[in-house]
C-alpha cells in the first residue's frame, strides 16, 4: 500500500531547508571544509530522527549526516532537529547506494545502521545494507579504523551480517544478542524503544 503524503509536505520541507543538502555530490571531499566540525558520522536510514538528534546532542563537535529517502518520514526528522536547535546535523534525501558519490575516500569516521530492512528473500540479498557490495562502499568512505555501529531486531539478518563483516575483512566486536537485557543501553530509535518495551531482544555489534 502506498504511503499517504503528509499534509503541507512541500511547505514543511522548505521551512527546514537549511538542514537539507540538495547537492551532496558538491560537498564530496569538502564536508569539513564547508562545515566547522571535527569529524563526520553518517547514519543510513534515519527514520524519524530520534536517534540522530539525541546522538548529535551528545557530540556537538561532530557533524552528523543522515540519509533518508522517504520524504514522509524525513520531514519528522527535519522538524525534530529544527525544534532541538541542532546545528551539527544535515540530511540527504537519497538512497544509501550513492554514498561513494557523496563522500570521498576516508571522509567518514563512523557509520550507523539501525534497524534496516532485512530483505529476507534470497533474491533481494544484495539490497541488505550489510551485503558485501555495501560493505565495500563503506570501506571506501571510512577513515582507517572507522567504525560501523549496527543494530537490528532481526536475528537472521544479524547472523548474516556478522558473517559478511568477517568475509569482507572487518574486525567485529561489542557483539550483543540482547543489548538491553539488564537495562537500557545507549540512545534508542523510536522503533527500538517499542521493541524494548515489548521485551524483544536487540542485536548489536561494532565492525571496524
């Protein structure tokens, strides 16, 4: 079913226009020259922006760039960031497939992948954000010792991702099969908060 377009979406997007990067290719290799921060962290599929905004608050010296293609969802992230008066967040309305066009070699220090689509069918495997073709792109844009922080509620996807990280030469650590088992840890997405409240385990790892 097609998602119903949000009311006054164009006007609302325009109001948040200073947070959107309309031509990210033009900043390739120049993000930190144009924006006065110490490093770049990238989030793929930011959803409504709760994780983005809360994480950016904790590191005002870091530039957070969030990628989200679906405008109906992106507008919530944009408005939350504007309401939070955060200057160190920018958004790209595009697909994750294009990040090599947006960032130069070694320009990103950290990548967050939170609760991406698991694409369970084998024929869709290449669409998974932890498939080899994506991991090779991430390697290109990451700094030496750059990190991928990965969280999911999908165990088959998590185990597949651990295997792909290893196969592509990433060193994997901080592996958890029930991240919030004893108490909440770290900043949650909206989706993660709901699953935690329902008692479902959250899987997490860091790949370097």
